[in-house]
C-alpha cells in the first residue's frame, strides 16, 4: 500500500491550496490636516453667521441695547457689518415702534457667506479626491 503525500504534488513555486494568505490593512481614518483647516474655517464662519442672524433678530425685536447679551452680540458683530454699511442707500428700515430691519446686517450675512465659500474653494484646490470635507 502506497502512502500518497499531497503536500508535495505541486510544481515548485505553486501556491498550496490549503494555505491562507493573511494581510493586515491599516486604515487611518483620522482627518487630514487640510480637512482640519476646512473644519476650523467652517466653524469660525458658522459662528459669525449665527451671531449675524441673532443680531438681525435682536434689532427686529427692539432688544434693549443696555442688556449685556444684546450689547455683546452687537459689539462683536459691528466690525463684521461695518464694511457693508453704505453699500446701498438703504442700510436700515425702521418702524415707529423702534423695530429695525438691519439691511447692512443682512448684506453682511450674505457677504461673509460668499467669502466663506471662496475660502473653502481655495482650500479645496489642492485637496485629493475624497479628502474634501466640504462636500
């Protein structure tokens, strides 16, 4: 009776069918530095946009400028609204009750949103496919 050894039936260099090849793949799912910069830019502009919206609402609702929160919001947003004042003949629309539609604030909101889009587009110019966090 002959004993048959299957381990030696293959040609030299052939892959043995009962051996599995194991590979380890390391996936780095941390954001790239470019993505982190874009996230910081989006956060900064998002905070500015939120403050500008709060400013517009506060002025519409005749908020008390002596209130600390109102004074803070108006004080922080004034430098960002200032470049947009005087763009149009109409900067504010007021009512007899004191309510004010801050047209310059609305234009500033639109203007800073467009600037954010340009900054993010500029940051994305060198981004590799799939790296862009703005999509």
